[in-house]
């Protein structure tokens, strides 16, 4: 009997520690997929195979309600699509930390965020595969 796939984004899957975030920003690598900037790092200290954090610039969105909405949409798009990358990381016994920063200056549609998140996850999956191939 197959287990049902769960689409969750629990507390252990969020990158919240100030120390961990500083470590990611100082030693991580980055790439951009407009309207996102993605900072990532392969870490060994975390519990789950995939941890993520989300941020929106106060410069572009003065109102907290707008920033919170964009972050909520980003988390939702991530939550629904992260399972393939998470499964691959756990099978390769790798751990990845990701910090997504929304750099656009207009309120986005959910469909745009969903598509761009899919592109980000595809790129991260490719990077994880390259790291595994280089490590072997």
C-alpha cells in the first residue's frame, strides 16, 4: 500500500535561526530567477533535508499587509511543489537550505509565483544532482 504524499511546510522545514541564516548568507551561493533572488547552501547541521525561508523587501512594499501577502503566496507555491526536490535530497542524503527573496516591486499573481517557484526548484534539483555527481 502506498503512503499518501503530504504537502506540508512544518516548523522543522523553515529556516528560522538567525545563526543559520547568517551562515547561509556568508557561505551560500546565489542565483536569480526574476522576481526572486535565491540563496542556497548545502548544510549538514539541519534535521530535515530541505529548509526554506522567505522574505520581501520593505523598500518596495511599504505596507506590512502587502509584504505578508506576497510571503504567504510564496510559501504556498513552495509547499505544493517542494516534494520532488525533498525526496531526491533525502535519497541522496543531502541537506539543503534555501532563502527566497522577492525582488519585484508589484504585487504578483499566484500563477506567476507558482511558475517561478517551479523553475527555482528545477534549478535546485539540477544543482543537487551536480553536487552528487561531483562527490562520487
